[in-house]
């Protein structure tokens, strides 16, 4: 599988949220990576990275599109640099690793649109017996909504400054997985320090998130 780097996937530097007509679509406040359940901390390198799945309808309500119903999992990436020098994600690979070990690269807006179109074409109508007309399902979401979500929410920080946290969303096609988070991990490598040396890779198990979520429900 060809894997694209962050510089191919994300061209926007994360900035303060722009005021939009739809005021309900707000970027969540940025908190340190260690505030989240699914986190890996590299104490020697002074970097912590967390991954927070938006796997419920309540959480994904910040978006304009119901991605979950189309097999797309929004995952918030939170990168905290506690060191005194910047780190670079320009060449980073940020992949969703399934329980089977397959690695999925983050989707582009056109990937999401294509997936939604295919799914709605397959289930765009429900045949009924007899001469009754077919019942049409809800039409597909407009590409403008997808583009707006990516423009506003997608992770785009190619560098994380000293003593700073950067956060944003990646969107993954998990439509072929029945239980995408069980046994899955967020895998990151090719993150570099100020000298250009590669940091030790990060592997963040989503089971940490699921365990925390289960504990909150009990």
C-alpha cells in the first residue's frame, strides 16, 4: 500500500477557528495529550501524542456530515511537545492500524465523498413488493460540507513548537471493519526533532480509549 506523508495530506497550518455561519460547528478546546485516555508518552523525548476517536453520534455532532453512518471514523490527534525545541511532522506517517495489522492512511475529502456516493448508490432506494414506487433515501451530503469540515477540523500543524500542544482531526475509512477500534492502534513514525533525527515511533492502542469509555459507563 502506498503511504502518503503529512505534507501530502495536510497543507493547512492549524489556526484559530474562523467564525462560520454555522456557529454550532466549533473546534474543541485544545488540551494536553496526557488529558486523554489513549496516549503514549515518550519522557526522554518530551513528546506525548494522544488519539481520541469520535465514535458516537453525540461526539461527531460538531461536524456537518454524519461520517460514522458512512463508515468513516473521525479521530482527533493531539500532539504535545514539552521540550525546548520544535518537532516536525512534515514527513510523518500517521496510520490507523487494524487489529489484523493492516494500516490505513487518512482519507482526503474526495475519498470521503467517493465512499459516501458508493454507499448511497448501493442503498439509494428500498424496493417494495407490487407496483408501489421506490422509497428514496436521504440524498448524499454536498461536497461543500465535506470540504468545510476538512478546512475547519483537519490536522494541519507540520511543526509543534516548544511547550505547545497542537490538535486536529484525521478521517479514516473503516467501512470494511465491524468493530474498528477493538485491537486497533494509531501508528505514527517519521516524526523528527529540531536536528532532523527521527523520534522513536508512537503506537497508541485504542483499547485504552475503549477501557476508559467502558469505565465511565459503569
